[in-house]
């Protein structure tokens, strides 16, 4: 292999440091105009009769200190957060909203108040209650069938893997609002112990014996802290008491015991534990490949896969975790293949347009072979990863070339995906996760992890450049308005042993080095900023369910500006209740013809935590972002300057909530707008401005009463604008105009790579 010549660094991305100008805005509320008049009388009668009928049979329903759980479905035109029926289902009427659920809401009802609510529905003249009555379509008790997700009991039982003393299920306990009801539920669960439910073994019990002096002290202490000797059911009860909801792995000894658990009413949702697998590996002998002579200064990627046994890649191993999966069960062949691409994928595939970026790896042996009978408890895996991420603080990018072989339901986020997102936010790391391979109809967990870059497959053309969709990789989009996959990369590649293989596992492995080097190059790098730069640098103009936002460009790299363009990045803390504006002078090259002529892209990523809820289904995100690049033209009726979107969203006020979710992915934490305006746009003034606004919903999930209680949420922005003509010095024009409000976003270092002989 010949050495790659050193390429001079192009203009680095600039960090924009100017504070925004907030402008307070007020949202609308329920008014007489919100009442659907042509169905109000009909719904008064129907809902009143429904609650009277429910009152007659309430004694037969599971209850908790006199509280029962009801599902209220909304009409399709009433799904917007502004129509949340919290005035009708209010504590003064013996009701409290629990959580959004499917196309409606779960409600905790005081059983002896159902008749009184029926009377209130018939006689109320309160406008807000009338709005709710006209928009609530139906109501019924939450049932055992709902907890099963509509599956037959026998099918649910047969789908669960065998574990010691029974079968393993992921179980969500019914979230309840009142403290007394919650304590009664805990008592009911205690009564089911040793009969209907059994506790799995303590967390990380299997690897405690391996935590000896051979494991680095920091990793050993971190894993010991993540382990727990406590009873798993007792830990779930403690979690439930603190948060009002909990999820745990239960071992259920028989189908009859499963029926008993469901009949108790303590379960909100239950799913069989699903196996975690890698892509089917190929065959091939281990090669002798040249690696850099000294890899100690290269970025480290944590590789959560089948492990590493190839001796030729031991020099690239920065650290190795105690094995989560024993050697006899681990998919080491797949682990070797993925590692070979992360360390030197461009060498194995020098016919493809891949950047020459070497990496070190941290080895996490956590994926079993296909067909292995070993049972992987997802909560145990999460505790293991928590310990490793807490110890390997120099590892900011983690590669997950693995999937659960089932389609993600679009009405909620998978539990493992949610847990990985929580780990990513806790440890400030960026997961890179494969979307999954066929057979299958849709994105597979944990590809629906909001904090991750989800990667799908893509073909290459005769010149080794990105081409059409991959025939093996699955497609998106993801649940809860997520735009998944985020990126795609080459999926048919050559790996260790000279084997040519195909799958999204390998697309993911080719993406991780770009992310790791971007993280290493940036000052004050955050996972969301790295994700935003990779999406911003991808080759498509708009999201596609099969190709995502495209493939990151090789030249320039994500931390560099394209010739004829300038790229700014910045981070802001946003809250609801205000619009935020950043003003930018228009570079001379863009307005030299008297019109705005050029192209631009704006990428913004919201960190939605803590405003996410795994019990909220399609309403997983309780905060969303609007962002646009705007130009001035004309005046408003008040005589103020009027601004229009140069790069921005659809006009959502013309869409129903359902249309906005489907067409514009309204509640996605990623906003990406890219457009050419080469034909010219008339404008006034000398400045552009970036607009951003945060919205929130379902505040009751977090014990909040109004938007003023929502904490500031971090948002990263990346903006590129220019003419595309390398003779136009757009970069220096804007940098000079902004002066002290910009600085280089890139650490001024070069990573020298000297290739060794072996």
C-alpha cells in the first residue's frame, strides 16, 4: 500500500460566538373557535353514555386504591398538543392524564367519579371543556389485550426466549399519577413474586469473577459500580417509587403465570426479550496488513460486537473489556470484520471513495453467534455498557454493528434504543448504529436511538463513488418522526481475509472513523455537533427513507469548508416562549448581482433530554425545534421589516398535526434544510438572520405545569452559505465582517501517520 500524500487543510469550519436576540412570543390556547360545533352535541351524548356504562362495570376492572386506567381516543383532526384534553380530564373531575398513548391518552380515573363526569359532560358550558368534548372520540378501560399489544397470549409466550426457570419478558409497569395508587401497584407486584414473576440474576453477575487485577483499575471500579447485587424486582420497585414508572426484565415461569400477571392490571406493556445478532459473516483467512507504526495518537472507537481475535489488529487495540459473551458463544468472525473496517477500511477498499482515516479500537465482546442459545438480558447489557463508557472516557464514538431482528414499531421507541440514548447523553458519546438487514420490512432496533447516527447501506458506482440504494439494507423512517437512517455508506465491501461481503454492519463500520476523527478535530466537540457536521456534509439535498441524508463527502472532510462556501457552527440553550435570532452580514459575493445568488444549508439538532418519555409512544419527544435561514423583503402591516425563509420548513399552519408529522417530521430533533437559489432572490437590507424556536408538549409527564418550567435545551447549528465558485472568497468575506464573533472550530494539529511493515 502506498502512503497517502498529506493534503493541506482547507478553510476550517468557523465557530460562531454571537449571542442570539430573543423575542418573546405567546402561544395560542383553547378558545370558542377550537370547538368542533357540528359534532359537539353528538359527542356530549356519546361520551356521557360511555362513562355511565363504564361506571356500571368498573367493579370488574383492576383498580389501585380506587383508581382505574382509561384510554381516551382523539379524532384525527385533534392530535395537536394544543388540543390535549386536560380540562375535561382534570383532577376536579377525578381524572389525571397519565401519558399519550397511540392516538389518544391514558387517564387515571377515580372509579367513583365516572358518573359525575358523565353529568359534567352533559351540562358544562365551560369553553375549554367543550373543546375537549368535541375532540375526544371515544373512551374505554385499558385492557389486558392492550398490554399484550393485540397479540394472542400463546403467541406472546412462544416468542419469548427460554431462560433459567421460565421465559424472559421486558415488562413496563402501569404508570400511575397518585402516590397511593402507585403504592398499591407495588403491593400487587410483591404479591405476584415467586408465583407469576421471578427475578433474573443480579446485574453483571456473570462477569464479576473476571474483574481481577488483569482489568485496568478504572474500568474495574466502573463496572463494579454498574453492577448490582440487589434483587432485580426490588430495584424495579424502587425505580417505580421514584419516577412513577419503571421497566424491568421479568422471568415468567409459565403461560398461566403470564396470564395471571396481565390480569392483575399492573402491566402497561410487555414484550418478549429479543435476541441481538450481527450480520451473517463470510469466510477468509487472516491477512498480513500494514498498519501505522504508532497508533497511540489516533482516535479510539468502541466496538460493541463479537470481539477481536485477529492478531494483526491487536496493535490497534487501545483497550479490551472483560467479555460479556463467553468466547465459545461470541461472533468473533463478525467482530474481526467490523474491526478491520474501522481500523483501516480505506486500505481494504482502495477502489472506493473513502477518506484515509485510521483508528484505534476498544473491544467489547457482547454479540453472540447466530443461532446461539445464550440469553442476553438487555438490562444486563446496558449496565455493562454504562460501566465501560464511564471508564473509557477517551472513547467518544461507539460502533454498534448489531440489531434485534424485528421491525421497529412506528408508534414507539424500542427499550434498548432508549437505554442507549440515555447512556449516550449521560456519557457524552456518539453511538453509530446499523439500520439492519433484510429479511425484514423496516428499521430494526437499536437503530431508532435518537442520540445515534443510524447508518444504512448504499451501492457504489464504477468510479467508487456513492450511488443507489443497497439491496440488502433496510430502510426508514423511524418512529416518533425520527429521520432514520441519518446516513448511508458503502455496504458491499472487502474485509479481513479478503472476503467481499455486504450489509449495513459494514456501512456503519466505515462511518465510525469519520465520526471519530471529526470528534478529535473539533474544539469542545459534542456528539450532536459531530452528528450535525456529518449530516451537513452528506451528499443529498433532502432526506430519503432509503438513503437518509446521504453519504459524508470525502473532500472536503466534515470539519472543512467547501471551496466557494463558508461554514459556521454554534451551540445555544433554547427555551419555549421565545423566538431566537442571529444576524449575519450578507457576503459581498452573494449579492454582487443585486440579488441573492448562491446556495446554502442549515442543520440543527436538538438535544431533547430530559424532555423524552419512553411511556409516551408516538409522543416520545416532548420538545421540538423550528429553524430557518431568513432574508428581508418588504414590510409587515405594522411597518416592521418582513422576513422570508431562504432555507426553512414547510408552512405548518396550513397542515394538520398528522400531515405535519408525516410530511415534515415535525417532532424530529433533526432539522436539515438545503437549497440552491442560483437564479437569484430579490432582497432588502444587508443582513440575513437565523431563526430558531422551541416548542413543548405533554408537560404533565414531567410534573410541569407550564412552559416556564421547561429547562434550557441544548441545540447545535451548522450553517453553510456561498456561491460554489472557488474564485469567490466568501469564507474571508464573512469572517472579516464577523470579526471577533468567529474563531476556528478546529484544533490546529495534524495527525501524522507512518505506515509500518506489518
